[in-house]
C-alpha cells in the first residue's frame, strides 16, 4: 500500500528498534517517533478496546438493578458474566486463527460490529433469559477484539517501544470502564432504574460505527502479509491446532496459566465490586459512582505504569510485582473495616495493582509466538485465561451465600494472582525481542 513508511514494518534482518534513541525511556515519548501508519493503528486499536470495555462493564454496573427487577439470585447473575467470558475464550481463539488466515484488520472489524450489535440487543431484552443469551453471544466478539487488535498493534510498532505502545492501548480499558460508570451516572440520574439500564446498553453501542470507519483506513502489518504470502506459496496455511505442536506446546500451556491468573483475578474483583459497595458498604448507585471512578483512575494509571514498566524492568518482573501487591490490596480493601473515606482513597492503589499487569500481556504474548501462529497462539492463551477465569465470578456469587461477599471476592482474587505469579516464573523474558519475519 502506498504511503507506508518502512520504519514501521522493517524488512527481514532489519533491527526494528534501531531508530529509537537509547534515552527514549519516557512513557509517551514513543508517540512522537511513530509513523503515520503506526499512529493510525494505535488509535484504531485504542478506540476499539475502549468500546469493548464500555460494552462489557455495563452489565456489572446494572446487576444491582436486575437482581430485584427480575428476581435473579447472585449466583445466576454471576453466571451471565461467566458465560460471556467462556464465549469470549472461544471467540478469541477463533478470531486469532481467523486473523492468521484473513488478516488482522478484517478480523478486528468483524469483532467490533459483532459485540456492538449484541450490546444493542441487550437493551431490548424482555426477561433475564433473553439478556443472558445476548450477553453470551456478545462474548464471541468481546474476546475476538483483543485477539485481533493486540496482534495488529504488536506487529505494527517497533520492538524498542512495543511494551509501551501496546500497554497504552490496554489503558483504553480503563477509559471504557470510566465511560460506562459516567453513563450509569447520567442514565440513572435522568431515568428510573427500570429504564436507565436499557439506555446504558443502547448508548454503549453507538460509537461502533465511527470506530469501524476508522479501522477501514488501517493497513495490514507487512510482517504478517509476508508470512501469509509464504504460507500460500508453500501451500501450508496455519492450522488451528498447530499451537499444540511439540515445539510450541510448552509455551501455550504456561501462557494459558498466566492468562488464567490475570483474567481470573481481574474479573473476580471487578464483577462484584459495584455490588459489594452497595450491599456491604450501604452505598446507593449514585453514591458508589465516586468510589468506582477512583478505582478506575487507579486502574488507568496502573495500565500506563504497567506499559512503562514492561519496557523498563521486563514483562515477567511486572507480573510478579503486581501479583503480590494486588493480593495485599484486595485483602485490605475487602477484609478490614475502614471508614468510607479511607475506602475511597484505598480504591486508587487497588485499581492500580489489580489492573496494571494486564498492560504486559499483549506485548509478552506477541513476542512468545512466531508470526504465522501469532494470532492463534495469542488469542488462545489470553482467552483461555478468560474461559477458566470466567468461573471465578460465578463461584464468588455462589460462595457469597455461605460467607460474606467481601470474603468470597478475596479468596478467588488471591488464588488467581497466585496463578499469575506461577505463569510469570515459568515463562521466559521477551523484552526487546525482534519478531521473526515469517
């Protein structure tokens, strides 16, 4: 495609990070060195991930309304999150494989339209069964968006700042989560609860058309185009089961453990935290907004810090540090009886450490797999973590029938962070690794 700067897509043997100075260590300094293609890809992936977060996080925010409205128990309400995540595990793997076969950009566009469409359908659900089905179907696109987008940005930017660029894209999750909370505040302020939750789902789907149009302008990464051409010439397209071949299997298993810990801890905390604030702390929907915004501010800061740290101290050290700190913060937040003022402040470091490690997953998984299998491998490892970690919200919901919701959250979050720590110890460091040309 004309107009593509070869600095963004180096030829085989060319050092990707050679044009970045040794002193380029700031979090955002890489942006000024980006080519036009890199920036366009960055914003296309950032906006897609932001919308993904908004559409997913609407449901945890409206659980408190749906429980009495449709007489749903907590376990069943948590099951909807679990099913969404299970479907996202399948969708992420399949989309990653599709991205290896038809290209990263086309796969990304399909997923954005998919999850936005089912978010809109959620607004018209007439009973919990219909909403449950819509959320399950949304999961396929929800998992696929990350699988295609993370590979796309990871292959487009240079190795010297891949951690920061992909990590900053990951921070779009915090932005999307914040948009969902602000949307909740507006909708619940202007409409009664039985209408407000529908408005949230409806408005959540609107930006998809603009993001789709932006993504249409993004070119396919040259490194993938070359790998696809070689596979076609050799009549050997990538197979969906190839990530389980002897040379790759060990990486796939340990990356799956890492993904399970990362996803399980995150969803055990974020799915039930709004309900914890209302039920255990006695806050209203409007009253809990400030607490959630502080938590989200911490999460967004954590994403950005994690992006910087993954390039400075390495991917593995990032995971180890944040897994330990997140465990401590979850226990403090849920088990000790602080005043509401202290809880408000404590939400910032909780969000910081319970989210920031996710910034390292994208570049880490991109660097673990060869180009011809990168979509399949990265999509599987990240999303199988979602699938297994998806059980955690349901177990938290059911376990809260026999103990406090706070204790149930803490138990499963700490177990998940233990898996994150284990995965980090079993996998090699990849910081600064050049991607193979085929």
